[in-house]
């Protein structure tokens, strides 16, 4: 079956899944979920925050991963017709950056929710560009659910 190559939520609608607004939007596409892995994309350009000399800096990659997790959660709430909650990064662990991503090339990210305890979710993520692993990390995310 596989994840769609066409975004099921594209750039024009992504703001319905995340609380961030331009110029602080670091996810452009939500491609769906398969076997517990959520798939997102981001196309940084030279005008994107945290892009210098044609490369996206580490803080932009981490923010992209966090927003990828937010978009994944947001999509689940949106399809249930519920209000999308705001999340907060509680911790970043085991961050490995093997290569700074290039502006002008899509970053494809997979997000896996590895567990939850007391309203805090453990998220594992990997970023690839042109199929090459460029970053991976774990995040602890707190959802502000009323």
C-alpha cells in the first residue's frame, strides 16, 4: 500500500494542524500514517529562518521535527472533528545530525510516537533528504489538553 507521494494535507492547509504561523512554519506537507509512522515534508528555501549559506541550521531541523510531530497529532484530532491541541517541547534527546539539509530540497521526516506517560509523549523521528539520513532524535512533548 505505502504512504502517498501526494500530501494529504498540503502547504495551504497545514496551519490547521499546527499552532505556528509564518515565518515560523517548518512543515509544509503531511503525507499520512502507515504502521505507526507519520510522514511529513518541508521544503526550506533561502528565505527560511535558520537557513544560512544555502543550508538549514540545527535549530531549524529540530523545530521541523517538533512541528512534524505537531502536524501528526493535529491531523488525528482534525479527522475526529476535535480542536487541535497545542504542544510544547519538554526535552530533546539523542539528537544526531549527520548533514545540514540543503535549501531547495525537500526534507522528508518520519515520526513515531513511542509511548506516553502523564500527558508527555515520547517521539522518535528521522529526517532524510534525497533518501539520505540527515538527522534523528527523540523528543518529549507535552500536550496542553483542556
